């Protein structure tokens, strides 16, 4: 990786990639392999910073050999399920290996169309560019609910983005709100760290799959399934879950309303189990109703039950955070997601590309590589 020099305001870039995470690095590497040397910009101080900020026990839920980005596999030394630190090492090695031009500590404040080019207003000045690839990440802005009474709660209340380790909650009671992958894994981490009571507040039942079945990674199956009709995938994954997961309603977890692919289309990502199923069956994690309100020392649930947790972790998801940057261009839907993706561009925004804003069942890293190749083919072609 070469650190980009101070921005030359007189030079027009051919391509600027916004974001130095896996999506942006993959796009930049494939572009460079096709003779285009893009400038990669990120507001962070290091490559892959979003992964550095994750909780300690996080691992990729996709197997190593299906998670490498174009032109550089993840080393075998990182194991079958790559750890958070292993991902950070890989991304930093990836940028160095491809000798990418990366400008860190540079925030993009706005993007405007100026004739046939784009102009990015950054904390270091203006950058004109023929094309722009937006790759700022799927989990950019934590979404925190505004619960009644929350400001007066005397315990800890924070978003899962701030969670690091369960060791500080040994012997304590913790309530987790949200049954996504983060909530499920944090629950496991808390139990393994010796928390006294771990409650999981669930509004609707998630689809849960084993991370692997008989040694076959679930995301390898997802590579095949995503090409099939959604209704068929809903049916086959439902049958698979019956055999490998079982009926969890007896342990308080509601059955999912929709099948897996239908849920994914609504941005409800399935849980890939790393231990939650076993802990539910042992009663080590207890499912409780959604939160109604907070009071000074506790939480009142919708079913009237009251808990007094030492901490409440809101695993309530993330937003893309693109509205301040791109909302005026009319390229986002009502959820704040891009209306186009990969090699497609919006009619109102030519040469503006997006990558990393979907969460496919085949694995995000794998799909980032596919997107990168498609985008590079169009730009360099």
C-alpha cells in the first residue's frame, strides 16, 4: 500500500473509491489490475478500521476459502473461520500487496455533479474525478431506538457497536435487544464469560441456520441456493432448519414469519449459529418479550414482566449512513440504500457505482469480489 500524497487539486482522478474496507479495496485492486490506478479515500486512520472496532470474539461466518478478495487469498494460517484480527491483518496485507493508493484521515463531505465529472468535497479539499465508487460499508451508522424512560435508566445502555468483551460482565445480568448475528454472538460471549443471567429480547423470530452442516459451510450452500427461485429456497432452508436446528419455540424463540430468502429481501439476515442454539436449549440464554419502557432501575417488557439488568445491549442494527452524502442525488430508496448496485448506475448519476450494500446468503466477501470485477470491467472497458 502506498499512502497517497497530499491531494493535488489540479489533478483530475480517473476513479475515486470512497471507503478503505473490503468493498473499496476489492474494487481498487481489480481496477488497478486493469490499468486504472484509483485513489482510495477513507475517514479512518487505518485500512479496515470498521473491523478493528468490532467485538473481540467476532469471526467471519463464511469459510476462509470462500471469503478471499480478488487477487489475494486469505492465508491458511488464519484458520477455517477467520477472526476479527485475522480479517484486519488480511485487509492491510491486501492493500500492501496490490500497492493501492490510499488517502486516510480524509472525510468526504459531499459529492456533486459538475458537467461530465464528479467533484468530491473532502476535509483536504476538492477532488474532481471521472468516476466514483461508493464503498463506505453496510454497517456504518448504529441505529439506537428511542425507548421511553431510557434517559433515566441507572444501568448501562449502549449499542452493540460499542460492545467489546463479556469479561466485564462476569456475575452480572445483561439484556440483549435484537436477535441478529451480533445479538446472538454477544449472548454466547456473555454466557462463556460468566454472566449470571443473559436475556435476549426478541420482537420477531429469526431464521437460524447452522454455520456448517456435516462439515459443509452454510455459505457454500448459499452460493448454489441464491440462484434458485426464492420460494424454493424458503422451502428447502425451512426443511433443513427442522432437521438441524429443531423447534425453538418451546424455548421461547418465535418461529420466523417468512422463509429465508423472503426475509433476506426485507433485510432480515439469518443467524448463522455459533452456539446460541445449544445455550437456548440449556436455558443459559432466556428469550424475553420486547421492551415496553425503561424505569430508573430496570426494564418493563410488553408482557408486563420487569427485569433489572446491569446492562442493556441494543443489537438493533445499522444504517448505511448515505443520506448526508448522496441524499440530494435521488439515488437512494426510502430505507437509505442505493437503488442500483455493482456495475449498474442510476440514470441521474452516470459513473457513480455502489458496492457492499447487500448482505447475500452466499457471503458478503465473495459477492464483493464479484461486484469489483463487474465495476472494473465497465470502468476500464
